[in-house]
C-alpha cells in the first residue's frame, strides 16, 4: 500500500525573544499551537494526536515537561508523543508527526517544538563534564570551532566568509517579524569587528539564546482538500544519526548528513539539488556552517561551498537563497530551531513568507542537525502533491 500524502495546512510561531517572562512553558506552547490552528482554520477538537519535541530537559530544569503540557495542547485523552534528538529535534519531531499521517495512523496531527532558555543557561548546561566524552569547553562553539578551522584548511576558504553569512542572515531577519534579533544598524564591518569568541567564530557569527515555540498542523489528502489555503506537500523526509566520536568520522562533512539528504532526494525524485530545489532553510548556529552544509547536502562540490556564499548565490535575491527567515543565527530556541526551518520551508512554498518570500518557490528544503554533528533530520516540501 502506498503512503498517504502529507500536507502542512497550518503554521504558527511565537515572537522569539531572549526571555518570555509573561508566560509559562504551557502558555508559550499554546500560543504557537493556537496560531497554527488559526492558520488551518481548525479547532482543538479537529486534532487526532500531538507530537511534541524539545532539547535536553536540563535546559529549563523541568523534567519531562510534556507530561504537564497535555492540557495546554488539547491532548487530554489523545495520543501524545515526545521526541528528542538534541538540536535536530524540531525537525525529527515534525517527521514523526508526518509519518503518523503517512501511515494513516492519524488523519490530522499537531506537532510542536519549543525552548524557554531564559529559565536556565544552555551554554553552561552544555559544558557539563561527561566521562569518556570530548569536552565542550564553553558551550557548543568550543566544540565546533575546530571543525570550522578544519574546513578552512581543507578548502582554502578566506576568513571573511563567516562574516558574510552572518551579515546576510541578520539582514534577512529584519524582514521576519518573528525573528529574535532585529539589528537595524547591522553592517559587515560591525560583524567583522565583533569580539572573537572561539577562533575563528566571532560574537556576531553565533546564534542567540531564545525563548520560543513553533507548531504545524499536518494532515492527509482529505484534510488538505478542506484547507482554506494551498498546503505545502511533503515530498520527502528522513532522519540519520552517527556517533559523536568514532575512528574515521569526518566532522567537517558527516556521513549521516550526506545519507540523510540522499534519502530525501531519492524520495522526492531530485536528481540535481542545485537545479531542482529553489531555496533552503538550513540549520546554521555558527555562520561557517552555511558553506559546510552546502557541500554536505550536495548543493556544491567538496571545497566549493564557500564560493557560493562569497559570490552572493545564497542571498535572498540569489540563485539559491539560504535562511531567508534569518535562520538560527537570528533565532534559536534550541528545541524549536529545527522545526522553524521546516515550517519556514512550508511557508515559502505556500507563498506565505511575507517580506522574506522567495518569488516562485516551488520546492524548499528544511534541514536540522544536532549533538556533535551526529543527528540529522530533513524534509523537502513542495507546492504540488507528490506523484503517486
């Protein structure tokens, strides 16, 4: 039996900020969920199941928060699942929800991811000493900076590439009302003059710490036919993982990322991602990961990703726009960051991305990664349903 086509008919986000002290976690998630329902013109009664995700519980110090969020999400008496795959969790949460629809287990599913980082300190939370593991030093940047250096050595990329990405994404964020960082006075010179945190990563080339939530309503073909607006159709989706450390691991371009992208492209019938995909919402918490992931995902040959960035290809008006919404560099509620990439991809193909809309976007990739570049989740959505 063939899979049921999966459609995104509702998208909702909170305004992402450093601290949402006006709401509890329950209030935060309900805000995003209600906006997704409103977009789909559905009620809580129309939802068959809820799939929720977030990053490690110690980020807020509330263990298994999903147990008390059922009421806020209209899930009392309904199936409710929790997903956790570190930073990629927002993406993998959406994929678990999509698979429930594709398998015809449920007709309409609400999926949601969130983080309320203001109630803890993620950087120091990520610096816990773990036996037999590589230390993270001061937060995730301390872990990833050597991988960036390795990429620069391997490709000969000039040290200005990271600042070009950050400057682009922060300018894109100004067109997104939900983005956390709105730096109206941003200039390339300001990015390049910002303090060095983890060589070669500067302060303005890193993601913020955000409170926020993102939600989507996923439904089957019958639900899509009743939707008030054109849906985004899932053309392919996949998850892959690999250990953080193992002999032969390529930290610059992990095999799990390549395999995940290849699976998505196979499902969607994508022969040439550079030609066949119109835009990408990519998980870039540190600016250098744009050129690194361009190569990992097959948009550029090995060693060539930085040239796409440098030549303006990934600009909003370029040939392959990347992170039109401002990306993780501008908004980072960790548990939701991956789902925001997926949701923004859906908004693009629905023509609902507002000022950061890519004209004529028909197929857009959403991408997330997590842990020590070990968890990957991706989906490709399109304006037309998949070919049966």
